[in-house]
């Protein structure tokens, strides 16, 4: 299933944000912490772009019975706008996994965890983000689970800055923010999806993708 997690203008803004970071990555002003872990400046940039492009792809994994599917063309949540895909089946919600908002961040986080030295600070920060997202995540009728996009990366960045060694702050912030959002908001709220009338509920997709993408941007800036 291919459809964007946000309306076109917001997707374009995220793309321009990634392009804006490229010169700073290439001259080494940011990204140093990731470079030490084996991620080159160009690789960091392309991971951001792949996250953005991958957000268009949703892999269906399960179909659940739902209340009558909401058919409004655009859903608003926390200042973000999502255009819903057209579905022909009523009373069913397709549960999917978003490539850019779930699979790629999980892969990057797993790589970083294998490369870095695990510290207590990252576990505490991850736990705080999971708890906060579970409390702040809002079920939105017709959409699924939504979170305020700036809260997870900023909370993770603050926790990493206060609790982690300088060389681990950026990767710790990325892991805590992305995994904290996916676990605290998407996975721990799955049982609520069938009651929201969403045509498609995508883990890491609409509702949480803005937080996932901004996690990467803020983590790069933090490094």
C-alpha cells in the first residue's frame, strides 16, 4: 500500500529540511557522533531521505473488524494533516507497518545499539519516552494513534543530554525517541485501533511519522 503519511506540503517541508542539513553534514559541523559509529555524512543524509521515501510504503500485516470506516478525506491532529487513502471495504481496518516510520528506524536503532556501548542513561531515557508517549498518545477517529510530533525527540534529546556521555547523546536520543514512540504510542495502543474506524492504521505511519522523522533530524543536530 502506497500513500503519504502527511499531506504533500508537509512532506515537501521535511524533504527540504533534510536537504538543508546536507552541507552541514558534509563539512562536519554536525553528525560527528554518528560518524564515530560508522555512519558517513552521506549515509546519514540518505538514511533521512530513505526514511522519508519509505514512509510512502505500508506493508499490510493484519485485517481487523472495525466500526464503520471514517471517509473524511483529511484528518487533522496536533497541527498535522493526513489525507486518508480510499478504501472499498467497510467495517474493516487494515493494520500495516510503515517502512520509513518503523522498519528503517528499527534497523538503524539495532545497528546503533550493536556499535555503541550501552549505558544506564539510554535505558532510563527510553523508559521515560515510552511512558510519556503512552500517556500523550491520542486516539484519533479515522486515523489511529497520534502523538505531538516534537515532544518525543525533544524529550529524548533532553534525557540523553542529561544522562548519557557526550559521545553517546545523539544515538541515544535517536533510539529513545524512535523506539519510545513506536512502543509507547503505536504498540501499546494497538487494542484501541479497532474502535477508531480508520481505513488503515499504520505502525510508524500517519499519526507518528512526523515524530519519527524529527527524531532523526534532532539527533543529527545533537551530534
